[in-house]
C-alpha cells in the first residue's frame, strides 16, 4: 500500500456530481446564462434558436438559485427542480401546432400559473413516497415563472383561472436578482476556496537547503 499525502479537492466542492458548485462551475454557468439570455432576446419568439436558448437560460437560472440554498435543499430538490424548470414548457407545443385551447385569453398556457404549483404541492402532501421529488418540481416551476415574468413582453397569468391579468417586471430586475444570487454563491464558495488554498500552501514542498562546508 503506497503512502503519501492526499491532495485536497480544488474549488469549494460543496456537492458532488455534474452540478457541484465551485468557482469554476459558477463562472461557466454565469457566462452561459448571459449568452443564453442575450441570445433569447435577439431570437425573439422563434422556435429555433430561441427555444433551446430560452430553455438553457431557465436551466441555468434554476441552478444558480439552488446553489445559493443549503446543501440539504440541493441534495433533496435540485434534480427534479432542474427538470421541471425546463419540462414545463412542453405546454407550449399545442400553441405551436396551431391549437389554442391552453392559451385562450392568456399570454402563456394555463399551466403557467400558481394553480399548477398548488396542484403539485397538494400531490406532495398526499404522496409521501414522492414528496421530495414533487416539492422539487414545485420549486422548479416557481423559478421558471420567475424568469418568465422578467423576460419582457407577455408576462405570466399567475392567478388563472381567477384572473387573466398578466404579471411581469422589467428585465433589469431579473438581471439584478440573478447578480444577487451569484454573489451569494460566491460567498458560499469562498470559505472552501480559502481552505483549499491554505491546505495547498501548507503542503507545498520546501526548497532544499544547501549544506554549509
């Protein structure tokens, strides 16, 4: 059995797996989100490339928001939240095919509403075995609607079927909110980064000293 020192993991390594938070993954996510958000606004309502860019922006928004939460919340809810933050947009397919039975009177399908979140939370309360998955889905839907309201243009009819009023806010507010989440992510990650840097410095080999004659 070989003996030797163990190399500390770089970055903050708060979680394991493909969606682990580190300064490197955070930087990549921020750059990709900025590019996807900008591209979405340029592409407008187009299916290609607007659709994939918008879904990427939704996914990265949910990821950056979850990185700011506790590690327990990420462990329990992250994966279903990420899936739900993208999968909800399948409700746009009928409208794209010329069928408007999900969008009569509203800018987005009826499932883009708080009623959808209430239904999922109710299912989580009654279905204990899938409670964490369903709560993650509810969080992912909420984050999706949060971004939709800040995209500009049509907004979201959150109170359907009680009201068709569309709620929205300036895109700059969305950008400012995401900047706050990024700062929180950096603050969460920084202590682990400092710990890793100190451990690297502690294990750095000393330069050999010349023997005096």
